[in-house]
C-alpha cells in the first residue's frame, strides 16, 4: 500500500491541475490560481513521501512529469490566455501564444527527466516557478478588490498590460529551457554555513509575503533568478 502513496498524491496534483483548467476556461482566474497552488503543495509532498517511504520508482517519476505538464504548464497557459482575451490586444489570434508555455513546459520536464545534472539543483527555471508567476496576477487582482489596495492596483496595471504579457510568455518559456543554473530548496543538513543562501532567501521571501501578500510572488521569483545567477558567478570565481 505504501508504494501507492506518492502516486496517489501525484494523481491529486493532476486532478487539481485539471480543475484549475476548468476554472480558468470559465473565467474564474483566482480560483484557478488557488488550485495551482494546491497542485504545487501536492507536488512537493509526492517526492517527499517517496523519499521518506523509500518507494521512488521510474513510473512515479514519469507520472509526476505528466501531472506537472497539466498543473504547471497547461493550467497557467489558460490563465494567461484569458488575461490576453481581457486585455486591449490589437492583434487577432495572438492570445493563443499563451500555449507556447505549455510546449516549453513539456520540453523542460522531458529534459529534466533525462538530465543527470539536476539532482541537487536546477538547470533552467522549474515549471512550478513559471506557474507561480502567472497565477499571482489573478490573486493580485483579488487582493486589489478585497483590500482596496492602491499599490496592488498599480502593479496589476503593469502585469495585465498585453505587451508585458507577450514579452513575459517569451521570457519565461526560454528561461524554462535555458542552461542557467538555479539553486534548489533541498536541504541535506540544517547547518547555516552550507545553507546560508537558502535560509536567507526563505527569510526574505517570508518578509516580502508578510508585507505585500500576493504582490510579493513575482518579486520573489525574480529575486530567485538573480540570486542564482550571482551565486553561480561567485562559485565559478572560487573555482578559478
């Protein structure tokens, strides 16, 4: 029975992704975003449970990637598609460019399964990070309406600009398949010296979320990429 636990959690991740797609196509973008968050939570625990129960398997790895294509590739693409439909986009059919992210997500996940360099870190932006960026937009809109947040209104005007979205689709798609080394929040120990970058990043992220709520999400993701690039540059200099 314990061999099935990780796959059950992965299947729940996939189910959440499917529900998110349904919500997004029905125009309920905040609900779609929350369901992707649920999928991300489950995605973390399926791998963790497999390691704790010592029941990792090839089929579990493949099932996880298939679930992630839906939850972190297709579902956020539908959210972006709907955002473009609602924007002042002057070019017909360009809203379908949102699904480029589904294609690049699938390619990134296939590449991840074969890339032996990504055991303790990432090469290229992971698909959940891309999904988190886009789901933050409808949640920022909810924050603006719920709390009458002036700052959220200003940030939202930028994030929902059609040209910003189109550029974002291209940038995030390329980042997912890039060769940029990114640190992963995986801990072999809890020693400060070995994990100071990770602990610092988590502390700053918590502080940003406490201060700005959902507006913090895109800021944290951009910070994550910048810190990874700086850390990689420092590591290379130490090797010379």
